[in-house]
């Protein structure tokens, strides 16, 4: 009889310990806190989303002077500044990035996937080498300013998609005053103080393309790279992201037929500038 009572007592003790352990685990999960999302922020005005500000020291700050990078978010500039294209990757890789910004500003649960621009959704189709490289760069970010709810820091899942590529940044022109510098007439610049543009601006460019590009059976996003010469003419036209032979041929045809652009300038003088343009076939 004593053995039976002892066994029952031991069994009850195990149940009590199990219940205590489950209670402790619940407390741990609750302590971690809910992970808020953009949907929560849209529905609750008291929630502010996390932000990232790139370093105020060193060369990275100089990118602010490159005009066509000013429209990018700081986290996007950090990504393209640090990206080193893997040997098996394309010049451009569409990536979808997701991570949790913790209340202390650190990043956890980093996930990198592919992004289908046509379907507007994330995909598992991404080279492992690109996933590793983008993850590496994300891990080098310093602390973010965390999201807040009613003034209190909260956990927040931050997500964005981006066309990542390796930029050969030419920072030297931005190190001194313009009056002391003269542009290299034969050099092809990646960036210029005044970037080249289609006469009439972006809207005029899209209008011209819509009127001159012939529809193709295949759909997709073709990316073309070219040099805008000092006189505004286009040269060295190359396909950097192919869709199909027919789409590529049509892209090259229409680019060769394009009128002259307004050339880029350094220190007030026209220079040769490399430019990249995506053309969507729908």
C-alpha cells in the first residue's frame, strides 16, 4: 500500500513539474512579445515603424552626393554599397528581405528569398550564393531605431524587396570642391553630379517606350545597360538581364532607335555616363 501511495506521489510530482515548466515557457514567450507588422501599423496610428540611418562617418556618407541614389532608403544604400556579386549570379538579382527589428534595435530572424517582379510576390528561386551574400550584408548593419507603440519600443517585422547589384562606386569626385576638379573627358562614370536623362523626364521616356516598343509573345522584365555619350547619343548597348531572344532583340532595336538624351555632367561639363534601364514586356 505504501508503495502505491509513493508511486502516486511521484506521478503527481512529475505532473506538477511539467505544469511548472509549461508555465515558465509561456512566460518566456510572453516576455519576447508580439511581432508587429505593417498591417498593424496601418490599423493603429500609435505604432511607428522602425528606421535605419546609415553611418555618419566614412565613405558611405559620400554616397549622398550621388544624385540618383538620394531616392533610395538608407537600408537599400547599405545593401548596394556592401554587395559583392557572387561568381554565379546575374548582374541584377531580385531579392525579398525580411527580419525582426527587436526593441533594442538589433536584427533577428533574417530571411532572404527571391522576388518575382511580374507576379509581385516572393519566391524560393534564389541562388544560395546570393542569399548568403545578402544575409551577410544585413548582419553588418548597426542597430536600427526600433518600432514603437504608444512610445514603447516593440518587436516589428520589417520587409522589403530590392534589385540588388554591385555598384562600382567612384567616390573620388565627391571628395573635393567642384572648382578644384576637372572631369575626365574619356572616362565612363557610374555616377555624375547631374545624371543623364531622357528629354522631358521619366514620364516622357515611358511614353516614348510605350509608343515604340512592339509587344512580344513572351513577358518579363528586360534590363539594358548603355552609355550616354557627351552629345547625348547612346552607345555600348548591352542586355544585362535576358527574357528571350525575341524580347532581347526588340529591346536592342528600340534602344538603337531612341533619340538623344540630355547628357550627364560633372562640374558643369558633359561627361560619359553609364545608365541602366529596365523595360517591362507585358
